[in-house]
C-alpha cells in the first residue's frame, strides 16, 4: 500500500504545494482522496493522466474538489476520448455544484466523464481497498476516510474540528493524515479546523502509528504547527506533510 501526498496546502495552493490531494495505490489500483485546486498538474508527476481508478471527495470546498473540473476536460477531450466514466464518491450535491463551478448545465453536467455515487457513513469496496467514510465536524457536509488493504490502514481527516468519529476512523491506523489548520492560540472558532496540538491528541486517542500534519495554511509558520503538535500527548512519529512525500505501508 503506497500513499503519495500530491498536495497538502490548506484553503488554497501554497508556493510549494497544491491544495489537498492524496494518492493511494495497491495491486495496480489507484485511488484519490480529494482533488483540490492545483493538484491535477502535480498528480501527473506520479501517475499517468488517465491512470486513476476512483476518486473520493471529502467535501465540496474548492481546495478539496475543484480540479475535478479540469480533469473532466482531460477525460472528455483527450486523444483517446471518450474515456470510461470514472467512479467518484462525493457528497450528494456534488454533480450540481461541480457542474456550476465548470459553468455547464446540470444535465448532463460532469456525469459524461464521471459516475457519481453519494457518500454516506459506512463502507465502500473500491478495487482492493475497503474505504470507510464517516461525517466529521465541519460547517458543510464533510467526510473523513479510513482506507484499508491487506492488514494496513491509512486514515484521512478531511477538514474537521474536534471529532470522535475521526478517532474511530484512525483506530490503530498505520498512518493518520490529519489536518492542522490552526495555530494553538486562544479564540479559534469551534467546529471548523484543528490545531497541531488537537491533531496529536486525536492521534494519541486513536493509537495511530504515525501522524502527518496536513492542510497546512500558507500564512502560518509551519514550525509552529509542528511545535504545537509536540504538546498533544502523541508518542509516535510526527511530521509536516510535504508535497511529493511517499509512504509505503507494509
């Protein structure tokens, strides 16, 4: 099971990374968690443009989904078009919202290139992976994911404030990709994002093996996020996400 960080910048692309996008591979199957702004270009450094097998979108904020519009162009007008419709698991309103973002009618919308399935809490089999989705704590419909294959697990927070569901998704995961958008200072809004300290607390409660801090907002000094996480009571390895980083599980 191979995990590649395609993009990990929070809210918008930063100078060194696109927005949220994570590639997971096993047995020749390639699954994408989120497709945030700027990530389509960077994805092509890791796999061929038409090599994806499934996409999961945690929610419909632009920094987690917008590059699916550009990917529609690639799959609709590429040299061997039309390509087979690609499974996309996303919040129920995704077909309408993404068609509006592209500037096209709702019918047929992007569904000429993608086969949308509405997300709900529970399990989905996607190729060799078992993907568990659960609602997390964000102002819009948002899901965290647990992806399992051959005894190994990666958990992904999506965007969330403090969340018991995230702790359950990350239960004894080998790798937790957890957002850390906030600095650990007073006055941060509740039920929106986590600080590095809170991310580490979730990792400690879940018994995850490794914590990678993601959704790193470009205007923050990233060393402060890492320092915050060091105070969260997690005794495993902690690091900042980096575009292009690869993790081999198993």
